[in-house]
C-alpha cells in the first residue's frame, strides 16, 4: 500500500534537512527522499566552507561582476569559469544574471539577504540552546583580507554598504589583524572584520539535524530517487521514486542543483545553474587560526574546523558532474602564501579535493515559495554560496508556508517563478 505523509521533501542536503526539522517540530508527518545517502560527499552541503555569513548581504549579481567575470574567463586559474557549451538554459540564465547586475537590483536584494542571514544566525543560536547537539559551531567573526589597492577599495565599498544597512563591520590594518588573530602571521595590508559571522562543520551539522528530525518522527528514504509525479488537476498527489510511489499533501523541492531536471517532469522552470566549487581539508595544519578568512582578491575561504583547516573556492558554471579540475584546486592553495605566512601547503594532495555544486539563481537570491502553477509544490533552493548560512531560516520559512502562518522575513522577492 502507498505510504502517505503530510509533507514530502525531495533532497537531503542542509536545506531539505532543516525543512524536515522545522516541519516535524510543527507536528506534521514528514518524509525526506534522497537519491544518495544523507550527509554524504555528493551533496553540496558536505564539504563546503561552513561559514555562517551575515557578511554576505550583497547578492552575487552586482554591478561590475560581468566585467570581472569576462576577465576571469580567460584565466585557467581564476576563481570563476564558464564551461563553454551550447545549452539554452545556461544562456537564458546568463542573460538573466547580466540583467540583474545593476545597482538598482542589487540594492533591492541587499535588505532581503541581510534579513535572511541575520534571522538565520539567530535560529542557529536558538537550535544550540534548545537542542543537545554539537557540530563545531563557533561565533568568532570573519576576516576578509586584502593585499592590493583594488582589494582594499572593494572592501571599503563593502564597509560603506554594510554601514548603510546596519551590518556591523570594521576596517583593520595589518597590526590590528595580527592582534585579533595571533595564531597565524597575516601578511595582508589590511582587512574587513565582520564580528557577527560564525562557522561550523557542515557535514556534522547536516547529520546532527537529521538525527533531530529522525527523533521527531521524520521518515528518511535514502538511495531513493524522485523520478516524477502523479497529479490530480494542478495538484501533486504522489511522488514516483526509484523505490515506488509515496503520497503526500505538500511537496518541497530541495534538490539543489538538480532541481531543474525534476521540474521538467511538471513542465515547470526553475532558473538554477550548478556552480561547482572545490575544497581541500588539511588535517594537522602548522598554524590553526581561530577566525575564518576570505582572501578578497583570490576569492578563497579558509575555515578552521575542529583541529583541521579547510580551504575552499572557485565557481565554475559547468554541467552537472563532480569531476575535479586539479589546476583550479592548486590555484586555491597557491593563493594562500601571499596572505598568510608559513602556511605549508605544497605537500597537500589535491587528488583528495572535494567538489560540490552550488545551486545558483541568476539574481543571487534563493527561491523560497509556492509555484503558482502547482500550488502544493514549494521551492527551497537556489541558495548558491549561502546554503549553509540560510538553512535554518529556509526550514523555518518552509514550515510557515506549509502551515499558512505569516513569514518572519519578507519573501515576496523569492518567488520560484520570478523568471
Ligand atoms: C566550495 C564551496 C564552499 C561553500 N561554502 C559555503 C559557506 O561557507 N557557507 C554557506 O552558507 N554556503 C557555502 N556553500 C554553498 C552551500 O554548500 C550550498 O548552498 C548548500 O549546500 C546547498 O544545499 P542544498 O540542500 O540546497 O543542496 P545539496 O546539499 O546539494 O542537497 C541537494 C540534495 O538533493 C538530492 N537530490 C537531487 N535530486 C534528487 C532526486 N531527484 N531525488 C532525490 N534526491 C535528489 C542530492 O543528492 C542532494 O543530496 C559552499 C559551496 C561550495 C561548493
């Protein structure tokens, strides 16, 4: 007999799991369908940089990004790359991105990201005090280091924008940086300090939240791929999976970069492109900072995780695959010595790098809300560089949408069918 749930979540990454947590806390019966295993390498939520970033209030689509992207395109070691291919969806996405890279659109997005990131940090703290879990959460801020005049100019501009919208930040010189983070010798001429940022160990977070959801009665269907849907009129009645049909009242699309493929089965579009990134984790680093860094010019994130140090970066708009471009992984590591002294990374085995696919929207805002054409299907994807940061607030918003409650943050700009 077909199993039935109040809510079925497609995708067991950070977004799907946090949605399961909040929905089950509301007393609903919930199932999570995951084509692989929960909390494992193939999901983008596994090996990322683990930053919880109220500092990232400026959308990815911002003025100047197109020119920068074009310059980077021709450098095989640059932090951004588009795999050249004739793909109609990619071309449409790029056109939408190009149109979103303007001052007006960026300024419309900033308060949305500020509110989402701030509220999500509050929810992380609430989870920490309500639940007995540990996942390496540290609230120590973030340092965005710059080495060049252009980098300093970019960080000064960021500081002005931050001040305008009430995000706390401070520009520091080299001495101030080294006083704040004495565990490593910082070479950079200066940096921007965001005291409110935090960080965590992402796979531990996803697994800990999945355990909580399980305790709340959530059913987990691992190694189960969602293949299609059954409908009655414009509403979905059940999901067809590789292991049979499962019935439900509401369906949450939390399948990250894979979301567009499944939406085709419903003749729906969701403008998500995979943005591949890499990370390398050094087990016993010579120096272990307490505060995470972003290397401004190189776009590299460095995060202390327990006794290890993770280096992450690169955004490649490529087809869906997890193959590793070692040259780009090496470029991530090669960028480090110009910012931090005595970080011996020559011996790091780049073959052991991890790759993940960020689900990127063209305007840098996530997709959260009901599809007009299929009202019992709710999008929870498109979080790009912010999927860990925004996982709790997304889960909370999804539970509010399902229960027809007012949303704690305005989501009118996040409609899934806005393109
Ligand atoms: C190098 C790198 C560094 C990053 N650093 C940060 C950071 O510091 N802070 C931050 O906030 N974010 C960061 N991110 C982004 C973050 O990792 C993503 O935004 C986030 O993991 C997306 O979560 P998700 O749940 O939407 O997708 P995923 O984690 O990819 O989960 C989607 C899941 O859906 C499953 N699935 C897909 N299709 C189906 C189907 N048909 N049936 C069943 N299951 C399906 C997949 O197997 C997958 O497990 C980083 C990303 C990268 C690559």
